């Protein structure tokens, strides 16, 4: 297959842990042809959605790990699959890219994850679709409602709906002297809608990343354990990743959500689970492939390529 990856600049990849690189390496090992483009390389021109793509060759070296050929403008429908792997922020430029990718689908391109689903499934708000698995949660920008929520639960988390990597996440307890300034900061004085969740003490055991691929759960999760003094398990915030087999509750959540999300065009999803509770549904560029594979021996990228090959065959 001819595969096109929409990615961040290649020289920013940390290939020892990058999940997109793991997909590329697995695809190359299977004989697939790799192409890359940046978000800004997408265009609609003369009625066709195109990408200013470069053929990618993996060298196998840890430093100079890639070689690219000159750019060639190619209709996206000419690739067997286009994988949207641009990292957040989920800003207006990202949304414009999903519009272009959706139009490319109408012209015959096969895009994963589905561009409409990328827009529809806000990674924080999407848990509201599966409220049976969530801790008490509220979405608002009203300070009075946040005060009421804190009064009811005593210990809560406040976070923006568009954050990533643990940025701008606050833990607030009843009678916290900084409560008002925290609320002003995270809601931007009531101009930004946020999520409030009851604090889940099991965060000390890890914020588990549960991967769903092709409508099925990966049998291992990566528990991201906060560093001492932290309430965030995100690896970007200094958390330590430990691979573990899915618990019975993890499986219950994963097996309920996986077929529903796959039916919406989400080939790859990363659930965040703390204790027994679903906290996020990540759809933009889920990670943790290499950490799970390195620690468990389970080939996550292999499962991803199996699912991608199957999905492309179904669309042909």
C-alpha cells in the first residue's frame, strides 16, 4: 500500500517512543510505501484535495533515522490510506485540515481517523456519551456552579476542554485559598468552558492509557504514574509509564466503547482510565505504542497495521 502520514516535522520526532514512528517502521517492514506531509501541505486546488508529499525512507539509524525525496503534489485519493497523525493543539488550523480531509474522502480518499469523527469527539467532552463509566463530572464556565460542585465533592480537578499533556490541570480542595484565582485562570474569567471532575485518588496507581484498535482493545494498558508531589500522570508532566494487563473494569469499558467508536470511523482510540473511571477519549493522535510493546512484548504497531490493512481492503 501507499500510505501517507500527516505529521509534525520529522526532526521533532523522538523515535524511541513515538507511536507514529512505530507505525511507519511496521508498515515499512511489511513492504508498504511511506509518504509524509505536514498540515500546511494540504490544499484544495482546481477542485481536488492534494498533499505536498515526500516519499519517506527509514534508515534504521537512531540519529539520522529518515531520508526523504523531493516534494510531489499528489491527490490524496491516490494513496491507499491517509493517516492523520498531527499532534494537538486542536485549534482552527486543525479543524480546517479536517474539512480538507473530509472533502478528500468525498473524492475517494481513505482517511484514518475519520475527519468528521475527529471534530465530533472532543477528547474531554466525549466521556459524556458514556456517563455510566465516569466519576461525577460537570462542564461549565459558571463560577457559581463550580463552587457548588466543589462543595458537593470537596476535592476536584479543573481542566480546559482543549488541553493536552496535562497542561492547565488544577486540583482544588474545599477552602483552598487559591480557588478564585484558579477558576479565573482556567475559565479565563468566565469566557472559557471547562470540565470539573471529582478527584480520583487511584491516580496514585496510574492514569491508564487503554488503546482501542480496529474496534478491539489492546490487551495491555500503560499506567502513567505521577511523580512524587504531582496529581497528573501524563508522561509529558513527568509521569512514569508501566505496562499492565487490562483489569476486568478496563475490559468492561474498552469492550463497550470499542465497537461503537469503530463504527464512527475511529480506527485508533486512546482511552484514559483512572481507577474504575473513564476520564478521556483521545482520538487525535493516541500514543504509548512503544512503551507497551517494549514492556509487554505485545506488538501494538502490528495490531494497528493489521487493522489498517483490513479497513483499506473493506473500502476498496
